[in-house]
C-alpha cells in the first residue's frame, strides 16, 4: 500500500487507520508473529500503527501489551498471560522518559558513574531475564533530552543529560554486539530525523503518557517494522534502476553521451554522482544492482562508460536496455537470478513506469522518489535492506548471482542436462550444524518459502539450542562449482524419537534448484542416521501458497506415503533399503 | 464557517476515524454514545480534528470539552466565526 511507504502522512494514517486495517486484514497471511510489547509509557497507538506496517509486509501480528509502565516487572517477574503468550519477538518500548538516575549538578564524577551503572544494570537484568523466552529482543535506545541545563556543555560534562544518554546508548550498542538476539531500535536516530522539538509533546505526555508526539509514532513504528520484517527474512535483495534522469541527468538518446549530467563538476551532475555513490555502497552490502531502461543497449552502455560515471557496466549483475515493458524485463531478470520479483526495489523517476511495474508485479517496491535530491533519503528511510547480522554470504551475494547467470549460459551450450551438471564440477560440504553458520542457517529458515517442506521458522536462539541437542540431527549443505561458491544453501532438521528420525525442516535455496543437491543431502542424512542406529525416516509436507514446487518431493525421493489430508502429508523411508542417489556432486 | 458547517465536517472526521458510516453527531453527543470513543481514541480524535480545521487545542480544552457541542464552540471560536 502506497500510503504505508515513506514518505507517509501521519495525519492520514491516524484518521484512516481502522479502514486500512480492515482492508489489509481481508487478505490471507501465511506468517503470524506474536509480539510482546513491554512498555515504559503508553503503547496502544504504537501497537496499532505497527500492526498496519507489518500487515503491509505480509506479517500478521498478535500482541501482548504490558500494563502501563510495567516493562520491568513483566520482564523480571513475568505474569501468567505473558508466559502463556509465548512471544516470537519481544519489544521493549522504553524512552528517555524512563531514565531515573540522571546526574544532578552536585554529584561527583564517582556518584554519576554509580548512577549510570545502576541505570544500565536495569536493562542488563531485563535482557538476561527475558532469555527464558528464547525470542529475539528489540530494545529502544534513548532519544536526546528536550532541554539542556548546561547548554552545549551538556554534551561534554558528566553532569549533562546529553552526555549521560550518549554514554548509555554506547553501552547499549556494546551489549547488542555481545548478546546474540538483542537488536537495538535506534529511536535516537528516528527522533533526530523527526526533529526533537516536534518529537516531544509535553501535553500528550501529561495527558496520555505517550512518550512522543502522536504524529511521530508512525515513524517509530515504521522503523520497528523494518527490524521485524528483517528478522523474518523479508528484506529486499536487489535495486533495479532506470538510467535517464535516475542515474544521470538528461536523456542520453536525445542529449548524447556528452549532454548527460553526471560527475561532481556541476551541481546538476553532483546530485546524480552522490546517488551513484549510494548505490555502489548498497551493492557492497550484498544488494545487487540491475539496470532496467528504455534505451538501445549500446547507447545505455555509452552512458555507463561516461568518464564521470561512478557506476560501471560491471557493477550491475544484469543490464536490460530495450523497449520492452519494464515489468517484463523485471520478470525475466528475476527468473535468470532465481529470485522473487517481490524482493526487488524498482527505482525510476517516471511515475507511469512505476505504476506499470507495481500493477503487474505483486509485492515489488517502487517508491515515489520525487526529485534527484530526495532519492537517497527516500530509499534509505524505507528500510528495504535492514541489516541484522552481516553474514559472509551477504557480502558475497553479488558474485553468486552473477555466476548464476553464467551457469544459465553454459546450460544452453551443454549436450544434455546431465552433461551440464557434470561440467559444473560441483563440490558440496554437508555436515552437522557448526557455530559459525548459525546466523546464516537462521536467516535461511526465515526466508525460504518455495523449496521448504514445512515452512517452520526458527530464531537464532532456537537454532543454537537445536545444534547442541542430542535428540536432534541437524545438517547444513554448502555447494560450490566452477563458477563460484553458492555458500550455505540447504538445511535439514530432524528430531530423533527412539529409532525414528522425524524431519521437521528441509529447505533449500532456489538458487541451487535442479543441481542434485537434495540427493546429496539425503545420502548424507541417511549415512548419519545409520551411525545413530536409526531405522526409519519420517518426512512431512505442509502446503502453503508458495511451496507447491515440493508437493511431491518425498515421492520423488523414494519415500512411501503414509497418510495425507488437505493440511499435510506424511511419508516414511526405511534406512536399510536406501540406496545412495547422488553420483554427480563430490561431497565433503 | 457556520456551526452547522463545522458539525458536518466534524461528522465526517468521526465517520473516518471510527470507520462507522452510521455516526450522526448532535450537540449532546458524548463519548458514551459512540462505542469506540474511549480515552485511547480521544487523542487520535483530537489530532484528526486539529488537522481537519487547521487549529490547535490547548491542553486544558482537550480535557474539559464535555460533548460535541462544546467541541464545536471551541472550533468556532478558533476559526473566528
């Protein structure tokens, strides 16, 4: 929904919230997320608006809200309804209004330090105690104060509140680096963008105990929704950019390569130069860049080879410069890269092109980027690429997709599909979970939809508990070939019951479909099962809107169907009758 | 703007905010008459009215208006009607 994209209108959202909610709830949601909001101030409207943004991301939230200002009590001592709610995510909505140990002007440095330690301890205790839920914790940091008793000195003197809050925020960032599953919602940044004088509303606080102005709440909630959708693996993956008046000023077909505006020599060129810098930085983060332009290809390439253009043809994984409908180009690129087109962000200055693409591709983002001087802010503030943990896979993504495109080329020149697979010289590593891969495994369990037999989602805490649990057999698979390393792309989680192994999760990234990797995974699973004297493997298929491709997966793998209804199918495989299937991939 | 015009505009704000087409405001209408008009929604109502009429209520007014009639009085005085 456009109205739920940045730049949004808080007044509009407040006035139309109920109608929008009704409209969003009329759709089907595969993903339900239980969120416990532990508040240090009123949270009702935070919850209401957060619900809209999450629904818009395809996540249907259910909420627990602590009683007013009971965040500490709930976290430390619990209560029946919170415990039985079993949150998937815990959000601690505390703000500068919850700070109780501000320095006073007569305090010595030691006394201030004591107060600081006590304040910090409150939150450390909360995070420790909440570990009992095995759920990610989202913790607000603190916004700067509404006034400064010491003026500018408030920043540098240990008596100053600005100083105190900055130090606390630093301590929070250290905690987030140490404690896995603790994420900081940077409300300090959100409040700064919004403007502190507008953020604080004394009347609203005194009357209703909201810690910020009502119109600031959508900004707070939107920022929070970015984190939550990222936890569920719903980040975008690619930026598809137009060329004329998007990457440079002017129309290259009309103005010629000497006529376009790019480079830091002129204001009109510098604004595009900065935007190109921003895109380049995004691509270094692992978000791939694609070109989608109505131009002849040779003319488009002339532009990208302009001496002042920072982005070069090589920085783009694919370049589509032709006269086809832009939605068609996007669909083709999605197919070549084995990505969902709904994971693309389409950047085009032309509203008509954005509309054509949005109308034809469900779930794609095509923000209203306004004027060149607004492009970066609008893309950034929409939080498409929220980083939770930087995994090595993320940083390598660009190479992975490029080699995918090269593989497709080779496939068309091989004699047969088997020849093609052999020519790839694939090598797989298939092993029980290892600590260094737990982040990546968690990420996969939350974003794989198509090749995913049960679509069970796991938090990092759960994955790390399973990896140390003797009643579970958990393996990961990595695959490389002559074109490059695909990284960790498959996961199986099996629960051991007596002499049986029940497969609770089997997923594989679509980038390695039809490469026989599933055969190699099953061979390895069976060999490990034999070592544990297991005799039967049970497979389960739970249909969703997105996993039809594996509907008959267990049949194809030689399992025997046991029972089935509309909601699930169960299969069995006898370990001793199994014969290895993979003879193409070299394993371990 | 006449009181009647203010009431009409105000009525539409109520309809949108509470997503209820059946709301018809009179001077005597209070929070008791509209199901969803509780203290949590009151602040949203205030914001929506401020936006619609491009005015600002002060803190005292927010807490003391007893019914829609008083609400209209305050809006009318702000608009200099």
